[in-house]
C-alpha cells in the first residue's frame, strides 16, 4: 500500500466522472472555492473532500482514508471514449 498527498488526490478527483464511496455512487462537485465534495441529490449525504484525517492510502484500485473520523473506501470511475483502434 502506498500513500499519496492531498494534492495528488484532488488531481485524481479532477479526472473522475463519478466516485464510489463505501459502495455508493456519487458525482464529484466543487464548491465556490473550488474544493471537491460529494452529495446525494438532496444534499443530505454531503462529504467534504477538501481535507482528510491522516494519510490517503492506495491499495490496488481503491483509495482509503478518513474524513471526520469516518472511514472511506473510494473508487474513481472514468469514462473513456473508444476510437477505431480500440
């Protein structure tokens, strides 16, 4: 397992179409200051991703960290356009 910085994490989020957090699908949004977050359609399940508690660990294709003491397992989902050579 390796560790990445918060800046690397935010760069990865910038590439994401959506994320899976603890097996629930969310889209990544950005507040007026450009900080990333996730929320459900009602905004009830809001998770600020601008800071994390401790380290962000990468294991395989998942990221593991804590926000406000809550353990998070995050998968980044992207969309790739297939061209004629794919």
